[in-house]
C-alpha cells in the first residue's frame, strides 16, 4: 500500500517497526502536493522546508530513545482562518494579505505538542462566507473527483486536500455546514463537534455563536484518533466546555444493536436529489441490518432555520468584521484620506462581494427599528429549533439525514445566484443553530460518479455515538 493511502495508525505502525521514517512520510506528501496541487489549488501556502526540518527532528528524538507525540510525523494542513505564527493567515481575503499572527490558535498548539507536522494553509471562501470556495480572493479550489466542479465550502480547500491525499488530517471551520458540505462533495469524513468541544481561540470569527473548528479525514478511524487530541477546555476560550474527553477509538467496531435512529421525513422532500434520497433510505436499511431501530419523525421547525441563520450569522459578522478597517487591522490603500474616506476605501477594496453583502444584511438587521423584527425573532426561532431537536432526542440516539440537497455542481453554476447557493445549506444550518454535533460521511456515488454525503446528527456532547454509528455504517456500506 502507498504511503499516501495509509491511515494514521498505519503510518505509526510502519514508523515504529522501522519500515518508514517520518522524513520519508513528509517528503512523499510534499512530492504529491507539488505534483497535484497545480490542478486542485487546495493550498494557499506550503512550508516544505520547515515541515522536513520538523520530521527530521522527530526522527532524531525517537532514535535517541525519547518519546514522541500521538501525531508524530503525521502531515496536517490548516484552514486559512485559523491563525499560525509561522505561516500567513489570510482568511482567503485581500484584507489580510500577508498577515502573520503573533500567536498560534489553541488547536495549532495542540497539534504541535503532539508532534504533528503542519504542512501549510488551505484555501477557503473569504472569511468563511460561501459554499463553493469560489469566493476566495486568491484562487478557486477544484473538486478532486471532477476538476470542473466545486469542492464545496467554505472549507473547500480542507476537503479537497484530504480527498486528493495531500494531507492525512485537515482542520476546517463550520458556521452553517462549512465542514460537512465540502466533506460530502469530496467524499470524505468531516465532523462539526458540539459547540464548545474545541477551543475557538485563534479562529478568526465569522459568527461567534455558531462557529466551530472541526477535523476532516479519509476515514472514521482517523477522525476518531484525532478528536481527543483537539477536544477540551481552554482558558483562552470562555465558551469551551470542560465535559469529559474520551478515547473515541474505543467506540470503533462496537455493536449497533439497540441504537435508535430517526430519519426526518420532511428532509426527504422534492428539493432533494433522488439519488441522495435513495442513499439515505439505503443507509437506513444498513443500520437495520446492523441491529439498529430506524423510524421516521417530523422536525418541522427546521423549515425556518435558513432565514434565521442568515440573520443571526450576518448580524454577528457585521460586528466581528468591523475591526477590519485599514486602521486596526487589514488592507490599507495608498493615498491621503479623511477618516471616513479611509474606512470606505479600505473596506470597499479589501473585502469581496459576498462579505459585503452579509455585512450589509447584518448591519440592517441590527439597526434601530429592525432589531426586534429580525434579529430578536431569529433568536426566538433558534430556541424553537433547539427544543425540537431535544424532543426528538428524548426517543432517539441519532438522526440520519442528507448533508446537502445535491452532489457537487459545476464551477460558476451558482456563484451569481446567492439565494440558490444559500439553499444548499438547508440540512446543515439547523445543527449549528442548535449547537449539536454532526458528522458527514460518504454514502456512495451518484450516476455521474460524484460522492453522496450522509449526515449523522447526535445529542450534545455525544460524539462517541456518532463515531460508533458512523464506523458501523462505513463498514456496512463497504461490505456490500
């Protein structure tokens, strides 16, 4: 088996048995990136020299009898809205071109402490606003399954990187589906943990009450391996949780007898691609064959999730992005300006069309006379959606649903119609609103050979059930 096809555990086994060195592993990944990324455009920045230096240093430590971390020598890549001292962090925007953070995000520190080798930073929709990675100021990432199609977004670079074997693990961020939707389009596994499971310290905020960092991988096994290394309380993030962090690999291969799975009937509507609907129903049958109970439910409040999400997220974006004004942070145009002129010039030239659209929408929703009619109402809908999910989880352990209503579509097809693009988040947005964990995994392929995403939604802080069920389903689908 090729180095690029080995799991985390497989790479560790090869290293510990003396078959491979970590320098060899990292060099092979860097060779592959150089060979393939010209077409895929997943990376915005690759630091080959430091990656090789880190791998050599780990090899020397191990050979001298010292211990090495759980991610020793494993190639990792980071979405470009997660700050790093050693590499630029641009958020895919002209506004932060060549910006270097004075500190590492908490998740970056945790990876470094476990000896993970951070190869580079990955492309994204500007400030995480988009569903296709076409909104990046720098480049448009392509889907490895079909280079004429989008990889999803906003973590499209992170998904395409894993799908094309350019890193073992990547980190993305998910505000309304930005890990799960690109994972679905690229045929990989992506997790949005429970809100607070992973520290947001060092994540450049889009919508603070919705944003969550999460890992992306080729398999449920790799995902389970890395999760406890990222989870946990962080004194630098007051919203991070001190809930117990478990060894999620312990839940791989467990019996699914007695698992109670719900399928929301209203998710299987006429807007859903027929082949995706068939894949969801088939996944339900696989769960049954593994001993689970599968029943249908209604979660009607999710019909209001999309408008509520775009009000809440845009309002928070309006506030969070106010700092990017050419004075405190960000792009500053040449010339002499009054203060008002400088604000106008720096933001109009430094921010893209989609970011401006959402800032304007959010500012309007928060303005005098409209706050109660829009923002307050959206927060009331948020409470209703959370209550609806709580009601379902009184009787069920898991919810099975589509990740997206379509498979990956052609580049440029929806970029000029923001409403049509927003509708692609219809199955993922409610989970962020409710603060729940959800995982997207590959459920097969459509008639065009494009991956179909299956979403598993769990109870708050019950990621172990997600891993247990996803691993069982993954195995059940492969055995057919």
